[in-house]
């Protein structure tokens, strides 16, 4: 995903009404990719007014917190097997969610989206990071770590 794609998607958005939700398990290697990208986005100047939630493996525990922000846009960030190269960062369309393996979490991201949408009108985006491995271990692969860093560096340089 390029900076231009990212910019077009967020064009006109009130950044203070954007909630980024990072998902992942820091004990399963690249499954922590969503949490790492969330942390790096939080440090950028462009998103300093956005809202960030590190939900770990239980995004269902943060539904009320998400709603408290009154979001217009919720962006879920997670490791996702979409057939890309390890470390590739990609927007995943809503209609692709069923064919993409979004990480290792108990509740379906679609169920969470439906709950939130029933409470408040908002849009949803999904950012996936292709993992190399989600085996047990605390160290992220070099490929995924570099892919995330390169994405944020490209974004931050604009």
C-alpha cells in the first residue's frame, strides 16, 4: 500500500474522529504486527489527534471505549494472510474479509463491526500486514519488521 492510496482513503476525514484498533498477540511472532504498526502510527505528527486502542487479542473488550470516542472511522490493524510477501501492508476491502485470514482472535471482526455499526454510524477500514510466521515466540521476523518500518517511513516523509 502506498502513501497515495492511504492519503486518498483518509482525504476529508476528521482525524480526531478516527480510531485505530491494533490487534495481535505479542507472543506469536508476526501476529504482533498490528500492535507494532499501531504504535508507530501513534508517533506520527499527522495522527497526533487520532485515537488509538491496543486491543491485543480481545478487541471485544474495547467496544465501549471505541464508541466513547464517537468515531466516524474505525481502522482495524492486524496480521492477515492475504497471499502477499511477508511485511507487505495492504488495505483489505470489506468484501475480502471472508477470504482473508485475519489473525488468531476469538471473535470475528465482522461481528465486532456489526455491533459497533448498530450503535453508531461509522465507516470501517482494515489494514493487514502479511506475516511470515505466527508460531509461538516473541521476536517478529525481520521481513515484517522492515515492511512496517518502511511503510511508516514512506508515510512520514510526505
